């Protein structure tokens, strides 16, 4: 009897040791619980906010507001942004009228209704033989505009500095406004009256260097902040038009490098001009320059012959895709199961195939949508979409709390929505990722092609 007991005990020890030696096999089983996903990039032209080809529409003092039907039709051109240029020629020595302020308010209401954003500029003339306004009038007008800016920040993408000289392009002033002191006064006033999240754009890199008295481009430690210098970018209204883009650059190589570095954080955009002294820019030249300078928007209305060269040579659609940001999922590693009240590990690789990053802050969420109904749960992410820069893989790794989400099966989505509460639930203001079969246009969600079981 004792001998049999000893044999059984010995066998139990062997079996226990054998079970312990299979721990590596358990890890293999665990690996199966992770879904390794490779996403397919799309060639679709995507109408994402605050980027792309835009239309430019100017209006004289107390003129006609934007046409809502025309704004609604822009989606057929994949246009989500316009330049709105207000000429204040009737107010060079007086306050803005109620009719003028109402015109601007009406425009913002119609932009919001149509799902469009605008780039703003103000000027006092459209002819080099005419006068602009003195500094004190500009400052008074900006004080009048401040409440409108505050109320409509949600549909303002960027603001071009304007106000000084013909077309607001900071030349041909009749009021001595192109001194460093006066340029600085206009910039400081703009930064004061505009909401902190809105970036402005100056006509040349040298203007910014003069205003802020520096020459070394800002880096990430400054660029993602809210200081004045981090709120100022560039617009070039004679892009690809001459060796120095009609005086945009003084030292072309150095200043282009300066913009290239700063444009990781502040926007660049504008329009072309009739070429002078150089051939019309080829597709290859335009692509190289827009990638270097991180162009985020370009005027469809000027200069037509340059744009037609790109249309005729089959690169116009490429530029429609690449202007600004073009975010896409590359891969994911997502667990199939998780326990309630614990964390879900979100592991995504995101790329940016566009010329530029996102410049305005967005709110990102992981969406859990029940497979048995329409119930959804929304978990905020720390993901700062502005940091997905062109041609560099971004690893989005976050632990997401499942607290408050009942047990069940959920399809997962990524939502990147506008930071303004007024637009957060508007899908046309959310970012669509450039992947095949991921976009939910009703909700503004991007499908992660993964189902999670919460136990």
C-alpha cells in the first residue's frame, strides 16, 4: 500500500513539472489573443477640414455676403476652406459700421451652416495707387472685430495679417506702416484680439524674424505651445513665380529652410503668380517645393495658367490629396478580449502622406460601439494629432480605461473631431483617415476593423 502511494506521489510530481514546463506554450496562446492588422491606404481625394485647394472671394465695404448655395456646392470640388478678403475702403478714417459688422457675422453663420472654414484677411485697397489706413484706425477696427472673432473662432482656420498696404500684402503703404515698429504693433494687436488657438500668417519669413527679433526656427518645445511666436506662420502670394517669389525671399535657400523647419508647427499657404524669369513650375518642381515648405492650402482662383499645367500633366489630383495633412492608419496590434474596469491597450501606427501636419488642436477619442445595437461609449485620448508629421510613422500607444463600459462585444473606431463644442458632432469637421473602407460619414468615425470582447 505504501509503495503504491509513493508511486502515485511520484507521478503527480512528474505531471506537475510537465505542466510547468509548458508556460512558453501559454504565451503562444496569449499571442493569438492579439489582432495584428495591416490597413490599406486609399487614393481617394478626401475633403478634410482646414486644408487643400481653396477659393478666394473678396467683398467691398458693406457688400454682399457669401452665398449659401455656392458654399454648399464646394463639397463637389472637395473644397473645405476659402479665403475671405474684406476690403474696408469706406472706413479708412472712421469706425466700422453696423452694416459692415453684420456682413461679417452673416458670412460666419453661412460658413458654419455649409460645413466650411475660412482664412481671413482685411485690407483697405486693391490698387497700389490708393491709400491704406493709419495705425490707430487699424487698432480701433480690430477692437470692433474682437467679439466677432471670439464668437466665430470655430470656423476660422487662420488669419492672414493683412491691413497694411495694397491688398493687405504689407507693401505700398501710405501711412508708414512697414516700419518694424508698426508691423510689430499690427501683429501684437492681432494676437491680442484673436482667440489664442488661432494662428496668423505673415507675408514673408523676414517679417516674422523682424517682429520677433530672431533668426533660428522654433522647435517642438516652443512650436506646440501658445506663445505669440508659436502662433505666427506664413503666406506666399507669388508661390513658384520667380527665383525669389516676387520678393518673398531675400536669401532664398536660408529662408526656405527656415520656413521648412517652422512649418512643422505653423501654417504655410497662399497662391501662385504669373511666372517671371522662370518657366511655369512643373509637377515635379511644385511637388518638391510644397513638400519642403509644407503647404497646407493653395488658391484655385489664381494663377489659372499654372494650375492648368498641373491639370494637363495629371498631378492636380495628387496635389488635392497631398496639400495639408493626409493621415492614415498603417497597422494595429489590438487585444481581442479585456476585463471590465481594467485598461485596453491601444497600439496603432499612424502615418501622414500629406505635405504638412495638422496645425489646429483636435480632440481624439476611442469609440466603443456595441455589435448588438447602437449604444456607444467614448473615451478621450491624449493623442495630439498635430504631432503626426509628414513621412514619419507615429506610434499611438495608450492605455484606455474601460470603466463604465458594460461587458459585451464592441466594434472600435477612432474619432478625431474639432476642438470646438459647436462643431464636435459635425462629421464634416472631423478628420477622415486615408484608408479604404474605414470612414463612417454619418458619425465621423474611422473604423479600426476590430471587435473587442469585454468580459
